[in-house]
């Protein structure tokens, strides 16, 4: 199972990388805006800075919503660094763009996926990753994890190579359930990854061990 961090914050990306468990990064226009990045040149420079920190795939999202615009933008994005994966929204022209990039061996991440039908289309078009948004479905009282289960089953039925990248993962239970369901990747904020570390019995057990060690050397 791969862990991606869902942020454009360089400090958090470095921290996750230094922990030694990071396999890649996903970004989106909202996450870029959150970091205060303004202007296309700065956006491209920021993607480059992210690529210099991590070893794995870095998703960079197109802004165009028409086929020609998405192709143009995607081709510019992949020039930044070989780690760049072109992130494309699940709309009709997006499906065509996924096929265009797939035919040319360019990796893609199909984003804003909220149904198994959309995920099936993304796989048929040759997407490298499909990003179902777990938390945003939960937000509207639909079961986001059920969607992960459905997509994993459908892809397994037909041997689709598209990897299920569970996105909008908000807490450790989301992450662990995605692991149980067989998602290939989860993307989430740094805090969700580090929350896996925590257990009160680890803390109290370590305190006892260290205290007893003092007695050994007393
Ligand atoms: O990157 C897309 C997705 O992970 C966003 O998550 O928490 O804004 O729904 P969230």
C-alpha cells in the first residue's frame, strides 16, 4: 500500500519524506492556493520544489476543462519533472484526455470521482490512478468507503491496471479501512499518517521501561 501526502506544504512534505514512509504527493488548486502561491510560473516552480523532495509520483492538476486545453497543460506539466502525474477531472473531455495521455505512456490521476461508473470509465480510458473522494461522500451522508470497496471489486473482476487512490481521507479509520478494502494508495494530510503512530499503551509502556532501566543502572 502506498502513502501519498495530500498537500502543497513543503514543510509537511519534507517531514513525511524524512519519516521514510512517503511514496508520493497529490496536490490540487485549493491546496496550492492555501500555500499562497500566485501566478503560473510560481505554480510550476512549486511543483518542481515538491519533486525535488520526494522520490515518488507527484500529481499536478490541469485547470483547463476542454480537451485541447487539458492536453496542452498536461504536456507542459510533465516537462517539469519525470515524477509528474497529470491530474485530470472526471468530465467528458477529461476522459478523452486520459486516453490521449495513456496512449502516449504519460501517467494520469483521474480526480473528483464519486461513483463506480466514473471509476470504470477512468480505467477504460487507461488512467494510472483513480481518485475517489471518501470524505466528501461522507460529508453528504453517502458511504465513501463503500465506493472504495465497489471500485476495488470492479477493477479486480476485470484485471484493470488502474490503481485505486483513496482521496479525501480525513482520519486514521478512513486510512485503515481503505487498507482493509485493498486500496492501492491513500492520500491524506500529514496528521493522518502520524496519527497511526499513537497509542497510549506505547507511551505508558515506554515510560515504565525507561524508569526501570534507571533502576538497573542505579
Ligand atoms: O486532493 C483531493 C482530496 O484529497 C481533497 O480532500 O479533505 O478537501 O475533501 P478534502
